[in-house]
C-alpha cells in the first residue's frame, strides 16, 4: 500500500493518506488529505499530493519572507534549493 502523505509528531503517526483513501469506493473520508484524493485513483492522487505540497511550500515562503528561499522551481516543479560553493 503506497502512502502519499503522512504526518508525525513526537507520539508517532497522527494521520496519513494511502490506498484506503485514493482507492475508496465509499463517500466518507476521514483522511489527512481532507478528501482531495478520496477515490481519485493512485495516479491522480499522487498528482494532487504533489500540487498540495507545492502550495504548502509556496504559502510557507510567502509567510516567511525573511527566510532564505529553500525551494526553487526547476523544470516546472519545486525542488530543494541547491547551495553552490564558489571556490
């Protein structure tokens, strides 16, 4: 079973989105994705999850303008910024 999103705190896993959600056939969803991936199928749910993660990163960067940009767009996707050391 592929897990797309999982959230942990000091007590362990507090929520996740996996095949129980994206392969669901019932209407109810109590998943960490808040229904975005519910019954969507694995491929669509993976794309949804990528989109959500990028939105979370962009929102965090907007809320923390004083912080160095940790992520940059590369080939249309957000990726971790690579620091280059000049010799």
